[in-house]
C-alpha cells in the first residue's frame, strides 16, 4: 500500500510540474515597465507607435522596439540603469546587465514579419540576436529596472 501511495504522490507532483509550465493560457494585453516606484504600461499598439525594428533570431524575423528605446521612452536614463529584469508570465526571469540592455539589436518584440507572435511566444518576448535561447524570454509581462 505504501508503494501505491508513493507512486500516486510522485504522479501528482509530475503532473503539477507539467501544468505550471503551460503558458499558452497566459496571454497578456500589456507590458509593465517599472523601477518599483513608477510604473508604465504598454500595449502592442503603444509599442507599434514607437517604431518597428526588425531582428532575426532562430530563422524568424521579429518586429519590436529596441529595449534601450523603450526604457528611454519610459523616462529612464540608460547611464543610470544597473540591471533590467525581464519577467515572464510563468514567473521565469532573466537579469540583463548594461552590455545587453543597451544594445541596439535587443528587442521587445510584439510581432513577426507577416503577423502576430505565436502562442508559443506570448504577446511580448525578448529577442537578443546571437545570444543563447534562455536570454530570449517568451511570455514577457514585466521589465523591472534597477537604478544605480
């Protein structure tokens, strides 16, 4: 009987771990940019108004706003930023330091050439050409700016 209980518990644990990784239902309408004190909210339409830049990653052409430009539009002085944390809807986060967040080719993507981002990308995603996959965060919901 103990063996069946142990197997059942393990099965429930594995199923719950798989369920939390499902982010397709976590599509958001807006992106939050904050430093903890001030908070700015951007929709896809807001980002489109800031202008589109194209960058290629993994054979796909993404459209978005350079992260640097978005941070400046939100009122942040790039020279006074220590780090930027990108947070996904599932809680995964990546911390970008100055050599990354200040690059011109790092995008907050909101579309691909030919249409919207896929369900596997979410409404917003980070695109860092030439960088490893985990830095290219999908299902982006918030950017947290840490000031020096």
